[in-house]
C-alpha cells in the first residue's frame, strides 16, 4: 500500500480506500495490431494495479458490419487469449464477453431513447465507415456509440483507457450521462473520463502515415499484427513509407518517419532527443533494422503466452464465464435503477 493510501486508511474508515473503476473493450474483428496495443491495451496492463478494472470483448459491436458467424466466435476467443497474453492479471481485472451480459443491450435501447439524432450525426467514425453510401449500412453502425456509452455507464466507470480515436465517443458518453442525470434530477450515472496516453495515442498506417493504423484497412502491409512472425515484421517495416530525406528525426511535416519514430519511442520509452542522437548520421536502413529488432523482442513473449492460452480452450472459456458472472450483478443493479427512474416495469 502506498503512502497516500495508508494516510487515507489511517484517517477514516478502517478499510482500504476504494479503487476507481476503469472500463474498456475491443471488437473481435480482424487481427489486433500494434496500434491497438500501444494506443490502448498496454495502458490497461500498466495501470491495472491502481484500479478496479473491467475489460470486455465487445462482440455486439462487431455485428454492426457483416461478419461470418464462425469467424466472430473464434475471434472472440483469440482476443481473450491476447488480452491475457499481453499481461492482464485476473487478480486486478474482470474479463468477459459483452453479449454474455444481456444488460449491455437492454441499457443501450433505453439510452437510445434519450440520445438526440443530432449528436449521432456528428460522430466522425460513422461518417468514415459509411463513406459515400450511408443508406446502405445498418442502424447498428449508426447507433453503436450509444451501445459504447452503455458499456461504460453500466459499470459506473470513472476512467476509460482508450486510443485517441475514441475520444469523441467518451465525450458522447459523458453528454448522454449528463442529459439523463439532468432530466431526472439525480446522479444516476457516473461521468467517465478518457485516459489517453501522450506517447503512441494514435499509431499511424505504415503504408499511408496520414491515416491511423486500422484492422479494417484492406492493405495488410499497413499494420503490424501482434501475432506477426519476425520475417513478416521485417518485411512490413522495410516497406513502410518514409521520404527521400533519409534524416532520422521527428518532424510533423514528414509523417512517415515521424510515425515510425513514434512507435520506437513507445516501445523503448526513450525521449525524442535521445532517439535522434542515437540515429544521428545513420540512415533509414539502420533505423528500420533497430526498430524491427525492438518490435520482435516486444512481441515474442506475448506470442508465446498467446499460444499457451489458445491451446487450452477449456480454461479460456472458464475465465470468460467467471468474468461475466462477476460483473453481471453490477450491470443488473444499474439497469434496475435506470428502469425504476424511467418508470419501466
């Protein structure tokens, strides 16, 4: 127990202080890539001992776009194995599948009825995914930010550790909670805050460094997947877009090399000036070789643990069942209270 916690214990109740609660989740679609890990998932691991953590595989979000049923089921288990492989500790975390707790869907419907369409019309991710043909996509894709808000508000989360691309969704969650609390003149929901790291908050595409790294990008060369083997990583980094200057230096006007340097900074923890000094007088070849070595060394132990978990499916299913059982009472109590406030039932 740290000094601050000890002071709180001595000053008051005779019980250890209650930890703040975090909630976050990732869709089981495609392969989890370096951007997911550095921008969000690694944050969970580094801060897990400080908080009461609830981490979710958001499979209901995954069906907002077409997906094969077997692929969805298998990807959900693969993602659970990766969660554990990157270092989530079940002593500090509850890990479960979103659809295993029905209150996510129930609260989402209720909150949809309190969310103005104008708010949803401003959501940039829907505009990006719907592209030029918004009439062809599902209502689920349009309203999934409300489901995300329900995921968070269901557990009265104080913090939401996410990548920078999810900042707008957490702000919408706060808006929905504030509107509901104001309408019923009582603090029904806790107002969450986004936790976004300064370094690697947004990892960019290797092939188009002005775009963020994405699971949905049709170009597999655009991302480093957590399960890529060393040969694949070397090839992808070797082909990563840079420029003709061959100067290894952070420069917003040169997004290709700056993005790669950001990855190197995130996995080594070095300051920008230290990194620039390390590669002074060296070219892109030397830098990319060193970056590849660091990536392989970072991902190798994660991959080893992943295959241990995925090859013991019985234990993995048991972990997910226990996680759902642990969080379900919290979700049920929240929905009961909301329904009482609204007058349902």
